[in-house]
């Protein structure tokens, strides 16, 4: 009996180790991965950080200046670019954190930049580089859709976040997609974007805080909003740098929302804010106060939701308190499609594959969730730090059937998230418990054997006669 129990115990131990090993031995396919730029920034000045980013990005893309210049030429007219330099760029630059400006100067020192601001000349100017870092605040809006589920309807026992970045691009821009990882002494920030661009459109930190920017303004509102803000005299912040600052200084939805909601911006936007336990959308308009939307928030009468523990984002404001919003057809179609896909409950929980199916959905022609302009589609798990990412290929606009890129090793071991560490903790704890049981069974068996050996047969016989 004891031998059978021990064999069963050993089998359980080996099975547990085998299962754990299987989880560890599922490396992602490197095919299609965009490069990761690692910056060990703990002992570097902002200028030195920039120099290292510039060096690595230049090594990866030797003609990086030419590619960015070609992208700007295809996206902006020379007249429109001149207007940006005159009316918008000076206001934004003056309020960028000095450390970020120094970082950009370091990158510029590693590249070959010129002073001539002529688009399409094959060179990149200092002002053109600034415009690349302010895509969310000028006339190249970052659009898209977002979707997330909370712990109560998630199979991951933590939130799951989906985000599609829609941005009109060229082969030159698609070729420069990259992930930049800043490793400081006690924290880590991941910027999912483009080589050498230090502002953040989508990113997360080692605490599991995830931030993403969504445009909510019409093209004409860029110029009008900036004119209105000029009259108020308030300092305008740039979204990409505000998001990065929040990732560097906060670790939760609540704290990040408090910081981002206090800023003044020139353009209407939605900011998707998520951590391990919570997901919210910060709806901002230059003429109104920033307002927080959760899945419980009351939306426009024609934008019903009613999906517990799930939340969606499109390129407009859906809070019922917002007026004159969500008038574009694509926003209405996408919102309704996301609403019909938000079917998860406590009994039917969402996994990564479920969220992938939503983010890669192409049901409504011309207004698909995964659109022709979708440059990046990602799924992020704050509980483990795992990132699933599709990045549009350079020379084709073919929509993929599934995510081909899985980043599991972006975070160094010392920054692996608590839930991921708990996974191994419970395996080790279970292993120790099973070993303790095995030792107890062995000692019990030995005691029983000793007791049998110590019994005197003669005494038994004598006592029986008495």
C-alpha cells in the first residue's frame, strides 16, 4: 500500500514538473518580430540615453533619416508642414520636459540631421524629427479601437487589453516599427512604436500599467483647438510625452488618471488606461473637463453598452454627458460591432484567443476593427507582462488571420510581474507540500515497522494463558 502511494506521489511530482516544463518550453516563433531596443538607463543622463537609442536605431536602420523624411513627404503637404512649424510646434515644444528634450538631442547627435525643412529631400531636419514625436498632437492622428475585460470575466485572473493603432503609413514608416525598453534602477517602461521616436502612443510599465492614445477629433479641429487654446494662455501638453511621463511615475489606473486628467491638451482624445485590476477610458475635450468612463458609465442613447466588466474604445466620446460626438459612420459601426462581441460572463470567460478574435475582426467592410490602416494590433496581459503583437508588414497590406508575434521576454527577470512570479511560487509550494507528505508517509511506515519488531511473542503467549 505504501509503495503504491509513493509511486502515485512521485508520478504527481513528475507530472507537475512536466507541465511546468511544457509551459516554459513554448518559445514564440521569431518570424515577423519587430526589433526591441533595450536601454539600460539606470546610470545614464538623458543625453546619453538618447545617444544609445540613436546608436541602436541607426545600427538597425542605417537609412532611418531617409525613411522618416519619405514618410512625412507622403503624409503632409509642404504648406501644411510649414503651418505646423509656425502655429503648433512652438507651443508644444516649450512645455516638453527638459529631460525628454535632452534625450532627443542625444538621438539627433547619433543621426545626421539638417536644418533645411524641405519635405522629400531625402534628409531629416531637427523640426521634422520633432513632428515625428508629436504625431498625436498634429494632423497625423492616431486612430483605432480598444477592448478590454476585467478580472471577473477573464480566464487570466487579471485584465486583458486589446488595442489597434490605426495610422496612415507608408512602407518607410512600417519598416521602422520597433519596441523601446527603458530599464531604470527600479522600474521599466516599454514604448511600442517606432525606432528613435521617444513619445508614447501605446506602452506599459513593469507594474502592469498600460496606456494608449486614441484620437477623438476631426481634422479641422486641430487648427481650431490650437487657436482656442492660444487665447486661454494655458500650457498645452503633448499626449505622447504625457503618456510616457505617467508610465514613468505611476503604477495604477487611479494615479495615472489623476495625472493625465489635470493636463491641458489641444486636441480631443480618449486615453485607454488599464492595470491588473481595472480598465478606464479618459475622455478629454479642450472645451470641457476630462471625464472618466468605465463599463458602468451612461453612454449616448444610440451607443448602448450594458456589458458588465467589459469596456470598448472608438475614436469618439461616448459618455452621455458629451455632446456633438460620435457622428462618423466608422465610429458607430465599430462601437456596435464591439458591443455585439462583448458577450463574456463569469460562466463564459474571455481568454487571449477571444480578445484576438475581436481585435482582428473584419466584419463590417470599410469599418472593420482590423482596418486597412491598422499599423499595430496588440493584446497585453498586465498580470504577466506578456505582449501579443501584430505589426503591419512593410510591403503589403494583407490582413493576417492571427497574431504572429509573441513577446514574452521583454521584461528582464528582476522586473517580471508579481502574478507571473506567483505562478512559480505556487508550483514550488505545491512541490514542497508533496515532498513533505512523502517524508511523512516514509516516517510513518518506518515507525509501524519498528513497533512490529519490538513486540515480544512470548509475552503475547503468556498473557493469553492468563
